């Protein structure tokens, strides 16, 4: 594909490699989605100045530490908006989260962070800076599927590796079973990972699951009658366990997984993470660490965290969250002890909203909807960024931020923005101004919420449009919410907000036009064994 | 009515008038509901010691200021749980509430404050310390009804007046049209008040209402075709306007009400409130001030508060909340300037959850349900207590607290606990230990939620039972929620929580037994004109 826009983009890239003249305009080299492209043009001068200021701060920091900043991205699993103390949850829901709350309080808490509505899609979005639908994988992957993260996609780990970073991944990978999809082949020097969530391993482990249930309910769907081996044999689908991969050296299975050993894997991850941080702190190269924690979707929990004072001590979700919170403490303490907290950006976000089907072992949200839906409860997640000395503590920000933005920000921090490919649309937006200059400095005023292949909802400033299936006699079939006035999406009648239809249609049109110019990657799908 | 329990209670009162022997046991003189009676017996020693410690602190404060502490109770109107900044609302919902948030941060924020599910019932509960059903009025009153706050009820204003307090009331009275129900005849030295909410005055004022609507919606129910005078003439129902009453001198109407003049009345209230505080600060007697603010249920708003930055500047609810927040600033500043903030307890709570029927001019809650319902959204409200030097700042508390508790606490602070009548059940519980010693020191572990005459839900520790109408073939027809795990009441299936049925039945049984011993007051109801 080579069209006018692309060749223009190529010329633009060529020009901006003359840094003395165009300096901070480098930030504009890659291909954004249409609305951001427009915003970049409209705000070119102001943003260039702001970027130059930020570059100066980054340069000063680099001078002090003698290397680029370290970056740690942490993903929670199904942690809902309203579950952590900083979102009116915590002790209110029976599980205090003092360390996650401390991380939020020591930095900037996002009030409007958005992920994709489910597990695989969010991981793809974080890794590629793109809506998963563009990458050819728009679904949650199941064992044995041949789809996965295409080698032609450029991951944040590849970018940062190319920029001289140590790169490591821990936890739930879940973007493809096969070796080409694996983290050690997608930019990570080292990875200690599992391919799926906890639930899947519980299929074969129902006794342990039932035993771990609380007084509040019973498990009701892990009903495969037999062991993991029975399952694999019966259906010819291999379910890989805990894997360890090293760039250029392949991977090996280091443990079979059960719901108990999932817990063990999480416990080993934090040990490995601390060791990685301690080691790399001494290196003359910075590091990028991606920790896709299994908390809180395992079907078991570590005994030592089950005794939360006063409540549901046998509830796995609660114990897993308590465990994760304590691991966060260990991680932050390690950064401090290694003397690198002022040179390390840590961002924590959840991958999607709660999965109520797992109740009472489920996350929770104040918002309407759940994992899998594009109502706020599915896509708006807790999140915060901490970087002592760079991010002012004690802030909250309403600015929209997407998990795709993490890709661009990492590239920007690492000085690797030029390496972002310009032959595809990058949905991520540089949100460093939001992080470093606070609320109101976000550069995103729209969101496209996909449900599989379908554009299911669109955010435009404070309004959100849900696109419903089917016709309505020629009228648009939609709900429109003012998310500021109505964050719980209770009042979506279109007729009282007809004014918004045309502006939304124009926004969607520009997005679809861009897809025509840069079509989605196509991946032959498959539901076959990877054995 | 004179039964065994009552006569025992009488003897008990007699005994405890010997303060040297029984000291802090005085706190137990009045007749609580059955579960608290049991708790008082079980905790007699520990609570007596705690009460003695608190008495010592109060005595020290009295020595310093030369009088008892002042008490200010403020009621919001339909302000939902989730609407203020301290409940993850504020700027997130488009209306920052910096002063209400500051009040919360400077004291103790209640995470589990409960009101009655609607307007009149909550006002009655606050004034009498009793569930309204016991007082003979269990409904929201409409103009022309002859029911109201029975003269035989003892109000917090009567108690405090008897204990030497100046007493004043401002705002929405709404517990009866007739003179015997009026604040100046129910213990208040002075009252500047209206009988109803804003909506009712908008019946005759629809043009102004429609003009004030936002882009987000239109008014849809204020459809009486005509003026207030037309309405009164047609139906023979007199709707009183703004009233001014003085103890022993009756009342007079000082203004007819329209939705605009409601706003005016609110603006005049804060001026009068500030003057009252300034005057009484110099008195050698303490004061009790009850401000039942009209915010945020008026159908208009003051122009100067309509321009909230960035959002919905024409939305009345938003402007009213901004106005109220600013008035709170003025009130707190006045206390400070008068040098009495350390001798003044201020408690702010809302009267019930949001009334979505008024959308887009409605309050908002993160919780399920709305005003009128006993789901959490109807009865759990924001609330906080501030008392510099006495209440540690920066606290939040999960402890259950009921609006009825405010009655008992005021009596306790004023040294008027002995004057609480013991011939009736007082639902309020002394929660001064919670206020003064923090989370975990609350003395309430149950709540009875009434819907009109019906006991509709019961809270027991962290569980809540909803009693549903009709039979279920002999099985109890109920929903049971773990409110800690599931504050949004999403998972109420009874069958997974069968263990809780019997304990709940026992709790309800003890409550009903107490009603047999102390039957509800009976008031001849009437839907006739008071003209």
C-alpha cells in the first residue's frame, strides 16, 4: 500500500531528521488516527513548545542518571473502576489496598483511563499502540488458536530494545500460543510467562476451586469433569504451563499449571522482578519491565494473604488483590533501595473491567457494564503514573487516556519515537504532557471503543455514543451519554441529544476514512490445536 | 401504655440520677431498639469507660469555652453517594465541591451513613431520633395534608432548647403544614423556612423551568397549566411560601414562592445563618442550628453559580451544588472568624439518594437504586463530621451511622441525654465514640430500612436483607447482599446465603417484639386542604 498520505508522511519523516531545525516536531512523525492528526495540526505550535520544555526536563534527568529513564508497566487483571482505595473501594469493599493507593497518591491518578474491553485486546493495544482490530486479532484467544501477535507488528519492547533498553516481561502474556507470538520473539530479552488466565487452568481443577469458595456463593461453571491431562487428551488441545523465554534462545515449560501453581507463579514473578530491577539498576543501560500480573483472576490464592481482617478471608479475589498490593509495596521498595525511583516511571492500569461471571471471585466496578462490554464498566479502569521528581504527587486528572498511549509514551521517553513505523495507524497519543504537566494537558479528546471487529462506541469530549446493531427505520440506532454528568450511563436517550449525532458521524467518518487508507492486517484465523 | 419493661426503665432512670455511683451509665437511660439494648448490655463496661473518657474531653472543652459546644446539622437535598468530590464525584461529575470536600477532609467522612429513603421521613428521623413510622408519619407530605410532626414527639431542638441552647432552623422543613407542626412550635427559637421542595413551586412555573434546561434533556413532568394562584383556586389547596417563625410569636409568610424565589430564599438563608452564628458566638449560651438546605432540588439556580467551568453551565442541579458548596465555605469561614470552630460540631448529611425523575436536574449515585427505594442508592448518603481539635482530621470510617443517631449525639453533647423520653423507642444510637475516637468505635451494627409502613430491608453487620412482597411457596421471599463485597447490590440470590436467613429472622423478631411493647403513634391521616 502506498498512497498520497503515506508518501507525504515519508517526506515529513525525512525532513524532521534534521533536528536542529525542527527539534521537537519529531513527535509528529508517525501516523495517528484522523482526529489526532487534525489536533496535531491545530496545536502544532503550542505542542512543539510544550514538547521542547519536556525534552529539556528529560535531558536534565538523563544527565543526572547517565541513561534514559526506566519504564515499568503493570497490568492488573479484571480490576474494576471502584475497587481500589483511591477509587472509593479498598477497605470499603473489604480489601484495603494501601500500596496501590500510595502509588496513586505519590503520582497522578487517572480518572479516565480506558482499556480495550477484554484481556487479549488490551494486551495487544499496550504492546503495539494500536487498536487490536488493526493488528488482525480482535478477540480473546483460547488455547489452541493459531492467531496471535503478528511478527510484523512493532511492539513497545522491540522499540525500546532497539533504543538500548534491557527488556523483560512477567506474567500473563495471552497474545498468542505459538512461538512467533512469544515475548522472547517480540522484543523481550527475558520473559517468565503464562499464556492464559487462571480460569482456564481451573477447568481441570474444580475440587480445589470449590474448596476455596466463600460463604457468599459457589462456583458454577468450571465443570469439565477431569484433569488437565484428560482435557488435553480428549480434545487434542495442548495447554502450556509456565514458560521461560530468552531472546534468541527459545522457550521452555518450567511448570505445569494448576490454580495453586498459578499462585506460585505470581509469587515467583515478584521475586524475579525484584532481582531484575536490582541487577539492571547497576547497568549503564535503562530497562523496560512489563508485568502483566495475574491478580486478581486466579482461581486460588496464597494462604498468607487470605486472612484480610474482618472479611471473606477465604475469597480468592480479595486475597489476590491483597497479595498484589503487597507485591506492589515490594516493587516500590526495591526501586527505592536501588536508588532509581527518580529515574523510573511506573504506570499501573487494569486490562478491563470486572468479570462478574466469576462472582464471588470477581472484580468490581461502580460503573455500568462489565468486562467484554463497551459500557464504562468494561473499559474504564483504574490507573496511575508515578515518577518522583518528574510527576507532581497528589494529582488526579480527568483527561482521557488510552492504554494505547502507553506505547507512544514509552517510545517518547526512550527517544525511540522515530522508530515507530509510519506505514500503519498508531492509535496511541503522546500523553507525557499530561503526566509531567498535569490535568488539562492531555492530548486526547476522543476514544474508539471496539467490540471484536465492530466499532461499538465512540467518545467525543465528554459525550459517548453507543452504536447499536440493527436499524431503526432510518434513524440512527444509538444511545448518547454525557459521561461527565452521567458516568454511570443511566440516561442515554438519543432524542434529547440529537445535536450530537452529526458531529459524531463526522468523527466516525474520518476514522473510517483512515482505515480505508491503512487497512487492517489480515490474519488467517484458526481454532485448531497447536500441539 | 405501661408495661413491665417501661416500669423497669423508669426504675433504671431513677437509679442513674445518682451520678456519683453510676456516672457514665446515664447514657443508657432512654429506650433503644432491641438489638442495641442487647449490645449495650454486652458492652456495658467497655462503653462506660469510653463514655467517661469522652465526658472528660467534653468537660475540658466546656471549661475552655465556658459553655457547651455549638451544634450545626446541615441536610443536603437529594445529594447522592458519589456526587461530592470526596465520594469520587465533584469534578468527575462536572461540579467540583472543594468546600464540602475540605469539610470532609478536616474531619471524619462517613462511608456508611444512612438516611431514610425520602425527604419527610429523613427530616422526622433527624428531629426525633426515631424511625418516622413510630411517629405516625411514614410518608412524604404533600401540600394540604393534615399529618405532620406530632407535638407529643420530642425534637432535638426541644431537648437542646431545654438544655439552654439557642435554636434556629433554616430551609426546607417539610414535616407538616399546620402550625402545631411548625419549627417555632417544635423547639426552635427562630425559623426561616419553606414547607416543601423546589419542584412543587415549579408546577406553576414551567416556563422558567423549561428555559433553564440543558442540552442534555428536557423537563417532562411539571405540566400543570397555569400559575400557582390558578392551582390554589382550582383545587382549594393553599401552598405556603417562605415563612418566618418565632417561638411563642407564631409565623408569617414573608414571600410567595416561585422557582426563582426559592433560589432567593437559599441565598437569604446563608446570610441569616452567618448573622445567627456571629450573634450567638458572643452569647454565654451555645447554639443549635439546623440548616435543611434546598440544594440541590430547586428548579432554578442563581445566575452567578451557573458558569461552572467547562460544563453544563445551564444545569440547575450543578449550579445549585456549586452554590451550596460556596455557602458551606461561607459558613466555615464564619465559624473561624467568630473564633468558635473548635467549639462547634458541624455534621453534613444528605436526606436521601438522587431523584432521577428530575433528570437532567437530578442528583447522582454510584449505588443501585434512587430516592424512594431502600437499595443503597436510596438510603446510603454522603456525610461527614467536622470539629477541629475534637475530631481527628483526614479520617474515613466504614462504621454504620444513621441519621437518627444525630438526635442522640446532640443530646449527649448538650448534656441533655436524661431528657430523652423513655416512654418510646429511640432508634438513634450514641455515636460520639465514632466521631471522637475514630473508625471501629461506632456502636451500630444494624439498620432497619422502612418504606412507608413496611420494613423493607434490614442490615446486619455487613449483610443486608431485602424483604420482598408476596410469597414464594413457603420459602422466605428475600434478597441477601454482602454490602461490603457487593456495595452495588448486584448479587442478591438468597440461595447462596441461606445461612443468613435465621439470624436475620431473629433480629427482625426482636425488633417487632419491641414494637409490640411500644406501639407506633397513630395519627389520623388526611389529604384535605389546610386552607
